[in-house]
């Protein structure tokens, strides 16, 4: 079951741990705003759907686009995906989009600091809009600042145990 609020999705998956490594496997399609980003078919990162055309991701994930002169069209975004280990067996819910451009802040107070990962954010503009359905939805964004100590969600394609594979 998905809960929809103001045209966005909130996860229905209950968490019981606060660690990123060692988290829980999500119920199938319970996090409809989570995307997979593949750069040149190899590098893998997660992202969050903001709207039909934009995805939020980590800046360090898209830095390899510049480092290896990868054109944005060689970057693919997969929405509606549940299991990255079964990448070759997508179900009918998966939407694949190419990237039109990547937007990063190059200077100023919000520029990325590689040594501390401060301001580790980037926007990915999709070549064509996503189609929203039960498995693909934008994330709900907070209406106010998140307060230190407040419970928040973290989702991604990480490992269940340190040093182990993604399964």
C-alpha cells in the first residue's frame, strides 16, 4: 500500500534500525521515489524523484561524468525498480530514461567539498518525463527544516552487511 500526500509518495516500509549499512530490504515497490542511476552501464548510484523531469542525487556520483568525459546521454535512470541484483529481469513497472543534463553548483557557499562531502548534491534532468503510477512517484519534501535528532528516511541500493555484496 502506498500513501499519497499532496501529489507525492511516502514510503510504507517500517524501519527498525538506524544504520545505513545493515538496513532492511524494502517491501517490493514501497519506496516509489527511489531510482537507480547507471553511468556508462557501470557506476551505480541512487537518486530521489523530485518531479517528472528531475532527480536529486549525490554530487560525488555524477563527478565521474566529468572525470571520464562521459556524455549525459550515457547515463541512465531507472525508476520503478526494486532489485538491482536482478537488473536483467525488469518487470513491467520499470521506466528507463536517459539524462539530458546534470546540474551542479560550482562555486559559492553551497559548492561541493570532496574532503568532507559537504553539499554533496546534484540535480539530474531527464530527457523525457517519468509517468507517475503506483511504483513511480515523487518524494514528499519537508515543509520545514529537519531538526537535529528528528527521525528521517534513508533509502538506497546499499549493502546489508559491511564488506558484503548488495544481496
